[in-house]
C-alpha cells in the first residue's frame, strides 16, 4: 500500500506541492444487535481508499478516492493540488508548520482474541442470552443488546520521509432495558449508555464485561425506577460514578482544549471555546486535587484515543491539561502549536477513515486518580446524590454552561446509600463545577471509558475518544433543572 | 459534540444520506448512469446462490470548502462507490458492504453476506423481497451544481470574506457541492434508481462579543445566494453587540425556521409504527387525541418541491405521502413492510435498509405554514425573545418529549414591537408537544436547514410560554 501513497506524494510534488502526506486506510467493521429476543442488525462492512493532503501556493488541499489504480491515485493527488491552488484565492498568509522528524515504523495495539475470528454464532448467542435475561424481568418493554468491532489498518507516508504502518483493533458492547409504565419511559444500561464500553482491545473485553450476569440487575432497576422518588432540586453535594464523569470530562474539558476550536476554525459548527489563549498557565480551571492529562500513549491504557502516531505522523504524547487545578495545555497540531508557544505538535490529528481530513481530536483525556476509597467516600458524605450512567448531555458552544441527566441516582444520607432516585439532572458552569471537586477516588476505581461517537468537523467525522475517571465528589451543585415544571 | 442520540440513528442517517451526500469536486468525475448502475447490480445478483438477494449501490463525489478567520483553511473532495448486498437463506438475512468492485471482492461480499445470514436463528416474520414497483418521478439533479468547481466555491467565499473583513467582522463557514447516484435491485426483479445533486452554504459572522448565523441548502445551488446569507449573518452580529443578560423563565419566543426545524426534528422517529409498538414513541396511547394546537398539521411528502431524496425506501417500496398530524391530532404513522403486517396495516414506503431493529422513519417532513411574516411576529410582540438557531439539543424526557439545548448565534430581546438588543444565550428545557400546543403565529413554510435534524419544510413560529431554565456567560 505504501506504493500508492508514494505515487500520490510524487504526483503532488510534480504538480507543485511544497508539502504532502498520504494515507491508505483499510477498515473492517462488524455490527451485531438484538431487540426483544430477535436479531436486529447483522452486518459487516469493509472500506479501502486513499487520501492526500497537500500545501500548494501556501494553502491546503485535500482529496480522497477509492480508485486504487495508477490513474485513480494520480488524479486524486492532482485534484488535491488544484484544490489547494483554489484555496489560495482566499488566503491571508501561507500555512506554516512546526518541524517534525521523519519516522519509519510499524505498530499494532495489543489484543488477545481477534473478534473477527470468533464465530458469529457465539457472539450472537451471548447477546441473545443477555437479551433473554433482561426480558425475564416483568415490566421490561424493550430489551436491546449490541456488539461492534472495528479493525483499522493504515499506511502513512509524508514528503518529509515518514512511512508508518499502524493497525488498531477496537471492540465494544452494551445492553439496555427500557420500561414504559404510566406516562413514563425509564431505562437502564450496562456498562454505560449509548453503546456500552469500547476500547482498543479484542474479544477479551466483551468476555470481561459479562453482559449476561449484569442483565437481570439492569432490567430490575429499569422497572424499579418507576416507583422511585424523584431526585431533589436545588443545591446539593453530588457524587458522579466514573462513566458519567468520563462524559463530563469529554464535554467540559476535552472539547474546550481543542486548539482549532479556540482559534475559531469550528466557529460555524461545533463552536468555539471559553479557553482563550491568554488563560494558558493562569486560569484556575479546577480545585487543587484535579489533574487531567491528554495521553495517547499505550501505557495510559487501551483507550479509543491510544495510538503510536497521529495522522500527520507525530508520535503519541502525554500533555498535562490541568495540573493541580491550573490550566496548562491544549490539544494542538503542526499548524497551530506555535500559536501557544510550542515548538512541537501535541500529536492529536486524527481522521475517521481514508476519506476524511485529519483534524485535532481528543486522545485519552483522563482525570488522574485521587486517594479515596469508594466506600470511604460514601461513608464520608452526610447528604448527597450519587448519579450513574448518562441519559442526556448538552453544553453551550463555548463550553461554559452544561446540563446532564443520568439514568439513575441514589440518595446518600449519613454516609450510606439509602434509596433509589429517578429523573436526576445537574447543571452548572464548567470552571465553577471543576473548582467544586473535593474528593476523587483511587486508581482501583479508575476506568478508561471509550466514547465511540464523538462528532466534529465539516463534513462531520465520528471519532472514538478515551476518558479515564474514578468516582468523584462535587459540592454545591445545582440539581433538577431538566425536570423542573 | 457527542452526536449519537439514539441507537437507531445510524440506520436513519444511512437513509438520510441518500438525500444529501455526495457530489463531484470537479465536473470530470463520473457519476454512474442508471444503465451502468443496473449493469453492476445485475452482475452482483448473478454471483449469488441465495434464496433471495438485494443489492444497494451508492456512488458519488462530494466537495466542501471551509473557511474561518476570513480565510479558507480546509478544502476537501471525495469520491466513492459502495456496494451493499443482503442475502436471504432459509428465513435468515444479513448484509455485507464493500467499496471494492473487482470480481473477487464482489464475490467475497456476496459470500460474506451469506455467511452472516446463515450464522443466526431464523428471523420471525421476515417477508419475501418485493417485486418491481412504480415510483414518483422527482428531478433533483442539476448540472450547474454537479459541475461546480473548487474555484467556483473559492471565488464565492473570497467575495464573502472580503466584505466581512471590510465590516471589521470575522467569518467562518462552508460552501459544499456534490452529486450522487444510487440504485436498489433485488432478485425478484425490483430496480429503483435515483440521482441527486446538493449544495449548501452556511456562515457564522462574529464580532467581539456577538455573532450571527445563516444557512441554506438545496439540490440546486442557484436557489440560494451566499452574499445575501452573509449579509443576514452580518446584520445579526452587529445587532447583537454588547448582549444584555435577561432573566430565564417562561417567555414568548419567536423561532426562525432553522430553530423550529432543529426542535421539531426530534419528533420524526415518534411517527414510526415500530416506535409506537415498542412503546417508546411519545404518540404511544396518544394517537387520535389532540396533543398539539389546532394550527399544527404535518405530513411526510417526498414529492414536495422543497424536499429532497429518493422516492423509494430501503426495501425499494414507493414512498407515499402520509398525513401525520391534522389540526393538532396525530392521525397516521409510517410503516415498513414487516411492521405493517404485524400491526395489520399497509406499508407506507418508509422502511430503513434491512436488517435493522428500528423499522422505519419519515424523513421528508412538511409542516403546514401560516401567513404571518417574521417582521409581523416581532411587530406584534410587546416583550419576547427572537431566536435564530438552537444548538446541542438532547432529549430529557422521551414520553413528554422534553428537550434541552442552547440558543446560539443571534438571540434577541424584542420590546414594544421592535428588536431591542442582543441577549446572552439561554438554556431551554421545553416539552415539544407543549410547545406545539402554544403556537400563536405561523409563518410561511420554507425549506429550512439546521444542524441537528434532517432538512424539512417548516414555518417560523411565535410560541407562548417557552421555558428558558438558565443563562450562560455570553
């Protein structure tokens, strides 16, 4: 495949490009799902193609094709150069990138069991068994399960001499029980909502989730929610379990630190960021106990933001984002790193597939663990609400004001979990929320969650991101705005 | 943004993509003719020994010029051809898809579909594939749009950003064009084909503490004027300078068509027969009851001149016009073939590609409009909020259909019949059925474009008692 990327680079050079990088990507997907005891979706998808990104006349051009022939690749590269020349019609200055070394390397994320080698019958049998366990519980109106696998193989070459081959294997699964009773729909999901848990891992992840064992509890809670008390309104102490906290990190830290957003590149669609560049190194983003990193390295874990090189050939790195509460870093690329005083890209450029332009994406944006045992945290809390599993999420286009609701909550009184609560929600302002954090649980309770469906860019791309978190406590948080009458 | 709001959205998006995706970066790119599509489909059908076989082909080319800070910072083009095969063996069905169309790959995708199908239990209620059908004729392919070049888009953008810079403002946005062709064929002799172009221009214009937005799209790029859209966004940014903070609460709100679209778009799946049967639709137990105002009527109508997309569904059934709500009363749902049989009714031609667990969805919604212009809505309001667009909308309560989200890029206080000032943006938590029960005035229905919903034909609305729950810092 590197012959195709080399041909594209050479064509672009001859046509006048001053920089080019090309990717061939081969993607294989498998999706399985069930609903109410029947197979719902069952499909496989493969897609192979090439794209090339060029600078010509000081401006960017990009083209992608699935015609992997000499003529197809040459036409694609020529088209990218022509597009770059057209871009220069509305140019204010030439594109300048910070330097990067050339790398020749090959990498594959470790996994134990190739999910595409596991018989489909076995995968479907597992989903149907979990589905049946949920339907066993009286009151469940819809039982749903799903499993997804994605293998992405990429060959990257650039005009500075990099030649990088990477293979990423991703697995994920989840279950949901939905109940309709009276005038209310409730649901419970495991291990998280909106598709479950996803990691750069093989089928061993699916086995470890043990969907069948958790199915009855999920279904029972979905039924019990109808009779639960309503979550209180007003200012309360809030404890978030780790998957909800992972989404909180995603929305109120991960997106605002994207430097392209800060600089206005996303202003028309995803929005901008309150984290303007003068705040770097000065803003008290969070309380002293809060430390957040953007870590794409394998040693951080098998997150959906883990890789060896990003899609402009920059090695995976760990960047301090919040250090002891202070805002210390952005997600950057080769084009914009110098704007915040960096002499090297943070290595965060990724594209959904061969046909998309790489852009700044979250890697693994994780809250580092604290020192609290989970039971100690509950025992230390007199009066609070513990919220679990996201149900809805929304945040403004500068990433200040947010509102989340979760599937379930628990009342904490006198250091004990005393009763189930329904329709929980909380809202706030990003920096006020993170500055109210006064306890974070330890490594033993830390989970690296995968968000497989983060949307950004025009045309919109979907990307997987990772978020490590352990349960944490926040003081004086506004509850109940979503359901207030 | 984390976009997936329901598990079925992937399947629905796939159906919707047939409305909007694709388009050549340059005229030289080849979009297959119906004859070429038929030839490829027949070639694939001949490779299959399944009981029944269905082939979907999607081909196209897309190009998008993106600008920010008054300069083009991204300019992309893509061409693709995708073949998807569904086979049926002994009452079992599955799908395999590839973009490789050499003989070996086509054989492999047919075999892969068969292997997937045979790996599962029998699918209860799987119907035989339909035979040949007759379709409405729709013309949604425009040569001018198909032949748009990167230079055409760049020149239009250059003109707009030059004017913006002259006003001391900053522009960001996109200009996209494309064309696509698709076909669906099966071993029962069904063949359906559709060709379409698309064009879209969206712009946000910013000042120090304010912004304005405008967007339009159409299969025919001559139907919108980038300079006029930019001028509108520019005026909004200028008018909303130094935004005031006003208290949240229940307000009379004037929603421009884009804001209406992104809110009411969340209702579309509730009209699916499958959603009602699953008891997850807000119309469950409410069919035939008055749940909206008498001034609200809507239908699904693929043939409407302001609509787009193919006149057939994911199984090749003809899309029919369905009256969904009449004078505030939900009257009818849409049905794929299998759910129609289970619910003892007739299919309406709104099925998603099989296999799927979601069933069907109306994706060509058309609201009845009124006669009140946006200016008249403002002029007849003592105190109201005027909204250009809403953003990051998510469902809070699926049965009461309560949505949350933010206002954005052009939110104004109206006082004494005039736009008095820009305001800081609000968060809302609003039941959509309640909202559609409180519509005081309706504008003419237009093709609107937003970011959170499929394109629809909707009117501007003046709504009483709209619930803003909190305010943000800008």
